[in-house]
C-alpha cells in the first residue's frame, strides 16, 4: 500500500491579554497643623490567562508497503502564562477513530481499538496509535470526548512555552491499496489552581479504554476478582471497577468530579445539585462567591459545607505536587451525601441514606461494608492492594498547623460512608480510616474526605 495520509487538525486557543488597573484613593481633609499627613493607596493588576497551541505541520503523510510498520512524529508547542501550567490532550475528531479509505466503496480500514501499551512489533495488524515516549509504547486513539493526556505541567513555564513530540505509528498487514485518512484533535488548556484543567473534556489515562458507562453498568455481569473500566457520563471521567471478595463492585479509583451540575437523571440524587471546584488557598474569589450564593439556597450558614477541594500539595508534611488523577477530590460531608441539609433522619440506621454524590445506580458504601472488606483481606496492605486504595489523607479544616490543607502522609486514607452516627445531639456520617499500621478505624467528622462508590 502507498500514499497513506493522516490528516491532523490543530485547535489553537488564544485570548487577548487584558490588563486592568484599579486604585483606591483615600483623601484626608486639610488640617491646620504641621503634622505629617498620609494616605494609603491599594494598586491591583489583573492579568488574564492566555493559551496557544501550534504544530510544526498540519499533515502527516506516510508511505508504506504491505506487512510493515511505519511511523512519523509531530511536534506540538504550547505557550501559556498560567501560574499552574498547562494540559495537552489528544482525541479523534469524531466518534470513530478508524483510518478509512478515500474510496468509500473500499471497506478496509485501520482501526485503533487495542488496549494497553503496544510496541511496534505486537501492535495488531491494520491498526494505528500514538506514542509519547519516542515510539517505545503506542496507545489507541480515543474517540471524541474521551481525550487522553499527552503532556502537562502543574507549574509556571519559565521559558514561556514547551514542545511535546507525538509519534503516530501504523501497523500494515495486507489491506486494499490506496489512501487512508483520519483527523486527530489536540487541545491545550491553561490550568487552574493546583494544576488541573478545569474545563473541557475529561482526561483519561493512556491505554484505558472504557467498555461502558457507570450509569448503565450491571454488577451481576462482572466475575469476582475481575476489573472493568467504565466512564461517568456526567464528566466523561473513566474509572476502574472491580468485584471484590464481598461480591460488591467497587470503584478502585477515587471520585474526581468537579465543575458540574448533577441531576437526578445522571446522579444518585432526588434534586439537582451544583458542584464547583474550590481552592484551599482561597485564591478563586469568584468561585468562593458562587459557593456562598449556592450555600444560601441550601439554607446553609457555612458555604464550606458544599465545597469540593482539589488542592494537590501539602506545605507542612510533603511539599510536592500531587495529581488529581491519582488522589481524586476531597468532598465535604454534606456534598458527599448529595447536598442534604441534615443527616439526622438517618442516624443509627446505616445504608438508608437515599442520595449521594455518586453516579446514578451507585451509592456510598456503609461502614459495615468497609469493615467486612477489612476482615476479608486480613491486613491493611492486602486491602490497599485489592481495592487500589489511594493514600490521599484528608483535607482538614482545624488545627494550627493544618488549617485548610490537604494532610498527606503517604500512609493513610479516609473514605466517607453512608453510615450516620448520633453523638451529643449531633449527626454526621462516619468515615472509614485505612492506614499501613491498622486496617480500619472511625475517623474524625467534619473534615473533607475521599469518595469511593459501590454499584447498587
């Protein structure tokens, strides 16, 4: 075969740089005195984020013969002034990632449906994929709205821009001769607080190919001990799900939904609920204002009660950047329970809470279910391995050294449950604690915790 052509489309996202200056002038009256007079002036400059994406080419053309492997690379340059860096993703232009023949009567095609990483030698015949490590490992091309990560930075780009190389590889068998083509879309985002792309499609792990959505999943079809990858239709995030020894199908990744309005059609809710991204360092003042307004609609005196935190660094214990993909979000109790105004009606009656932040047809696990897993696996390390527990710690609200910070020690995890405890006229959901020295315990209430969901 000859004349194989891969057409690649680049979306360039650029915004003008707006600089606004505001000053507050304090005027003092004229006094009949020789004493010095002073005035304080606050000066603020607001610099908008900009992002741009460019490529060294818009067309990738490859010549090949039958029974061969061909590849060619593309250089993509991202420039941004975001304090938190950028995120670059790849996906097909539409919902079909096949390279099809320019002659519509020819039904042969190059598919991109394999799972996991493939070398040039073990890639299936008549298939194609991309590599970001110089051609050592190739991954399938995800269809539109299931973007996969190409590169990212969580910090300011000192050089102003960065270039990433993507290599496209095609394994040729003996298809019909002629030209085959497809279009790939790259998207660059200017990251928000903590280094996350807070808009656009979800970003999925390379090689992870969802087999269905969580909202239509039937746990009875999954064999014990087996794992499946599903996507959440609310934000297109993909999660691994495993049937553990208790017979339940558990998410084996922490929930990481943000910036969405949840509805009873797609979530475990009775009424619609808004969930936005918040910042632990309180820099997103406009977002905080939105939360304050939303909290009032829920008759909440404390807007923190409906927030989700995605801060990924701990300045007290471990000053390193942590990835949302690995550790998920930290959610307030009220938010985890689906925005309910009070857990009191469900005190001392575990598992009866009708709503949660989980996808439709999923729910929060009970304290007893967590304890049963602990007993079944015998020790913390076995449970952590079986359930792929992310030792993400908790986001704490109180304590002199840890006010409004994600406490991450690398050896503990706190998961919200649907079991409500009554204590001294207060009612709060219990939190299951896992660490490397003891398997489980009841954790403190009122802090922000990670979420795992169980299929109903």
